[in-house]
C-alpha cells in the first residue's frame, strides 16, 4: 500500500512538472530571452592628426604635372625619430583646373606597408566646383562642393614682417634667400623665424618655429617648402618630376562608376582680393 502511494506521488509530481512546462511555452506567457552580452574594449586619450600639404592655386596659363614628395619627421622624447612619407600626383591645366591625388602617409623605409590612394580632388575655378572622390573607404562616391578659388587672384605665401608680434606674443625674423632653379624653374627663397614667448599657447618656455619656402612666380606655388615646428615636427614638401605644359585631359574626368552627391549648401563666397 505504501509502495502504491509512493508511485502515485511520483506520478502526480511528474504531471505537475509537465503542466508547468507546457504553460510556460504557451503564446503570451513565454519570456523573451536575454540578448547575449558582448564585452567591448575602450581606450581614453589619443590624438588624431592630419598633415596639411602645399597650396596649389588655380592659376590660368601655367599648366603642369608634378609629383609632390612629403616627409613628416617627429622627434621622440627619448631620442630618435618617427618619419612618415608619401608621394602624390598634382596637375593643373591652362584654364586653371587643379587635379590632386591624396595618398595615406606610410612609415618611411617599411616594406610591409604599401601606399594607398584615398581621395582624388578636382577643382574648377570657372565652374566654382570641387569634386572629392573617395577611394578609401570604397564608397565609389564623389562629393560636390563649392570652390572659391579664382584665376583672377595672385596667391603668395604668407610671411611675417621682422619685428615684434601683435599682443607681445614674441618676435619674428623675415629673411630673403635669393633665387635658385628647382626642376628647371626659377624660385625665390624665404626663411622666416618666429619665437613665441612663454604662455602664448600653454608653453612654459620660448618656442621657435622656422619656415623656409622656395616660391615660383611662374607657377604660383612653392617647389620646396620646409616647416619646422617642435609641436608637430619637421615637414618637408619637395616637387619632383615637374613637366610644364597641359596635362592629360582624362585626369579631370570623374572616376568611372562613381556617383555624385551634392554637398553644396550655399553659393561660393565672392572672389578674394588680389594680392599685389
């Protein structure tokens, strides 16, 4: 009798468990499973730096094709240097349109890293447009932007006058280096030294900047430019493989298969004042 009661109790327990399980699986009574937890690593701090290259103005009647070699050297606190380099093609036709390639900077003398072109830029001073065509990431998209450059202007590098800086920020020394031929083109050399006083931009001692550039009146741009700034390092821009004359017209065609996205928000600003 006791054995039968024991088996009856087990049977009732089993039936109760099955009933609860079935009720839990009925529509409207099931619980949503919790999503899996993924751990994501984070890192505070860091700096995103973008190197500014040379200025290529829209000068009419002075066409060319060239290669610009860039070297960016930064000194390490414990000694030694970190150096990045790239090469890119630049062209300008007789109407003043400017074609520029943008290539990612890569470590100098590192065979493991191959150069990668990121953007092609085509600026048209007559249509007041600039197309930025992105190769990285591979969006196959050209952004259409307003362009304010004008062939009616003369663009020259900015140099401070020798003497004190405004606001007692420091002093400047402007030097003329004479003339020399670079890639067969005559250039005019300039060397500027700027000494900032302590406290101008958080510095606790004087900071000295040096800029040297060799500007071509014929082409309206620097064929050699050296910027030495302890805050960002030494940047050297050297023009090589210079060919005078109209470049390949195909350079000014948008890449095949790229769509255009109009990013123009407002009309281009009025032309800048002509620099004597």
